[in-house]
C-alpha cells in the first residue's frame, strides 16, 4: 500500500514541476520519467491520474496529454524568475542556488 501512495505523490510532483496548459504530458512520458525512481507503466499512471482527479486535484486532459491546472505561475514564468535570480548581481553563486531552491519549493506549492 505504501508503494501505491508513493507513486501517486511522484506523479503529482512530476506534473506540478513539469506541466501546464502549454506543456501537457502524456501518460507514457510520465511513466518513462518516473520509472527511474519507481517502476510503473502508462496504464498505472492513467489510473493514478484518474484517482487524483476524483479526489479533487485539478488534473486537466487535452488531446496532447495531462497537466495540473490552476497555477499561479506558468512553467515559462517560473523559469523567468529563476533565470532572473541567477543573473542578479550582488550574491554569490551559492547564495543564488540556495535562493533558487527556496523559490522552487514555494513556486511548486502556489496555486490560485
């Protein structure tokens, strides 16, 4: 049972970090990416996506794949913010890396 819960969280986190309306992901792509951490197939991903949607997560389906809806920032906006931090003067590379990690943590959780 713990393994199933872990897989659900992995799928959700992967969608959260790598998808939006302009960048949907196929079940196959999600399975391929997650399989390095936890072996799964396309059908297993599909079942878990349906489960996440049933329990209230804003999983959206398009003809090109799935994405997690209702985000405050798009993937492009998130990348812009991280690039701006990396290019900003006045901080060391270590400080910029630490700030980027903190931002990623917050940006992944923010939703409208």
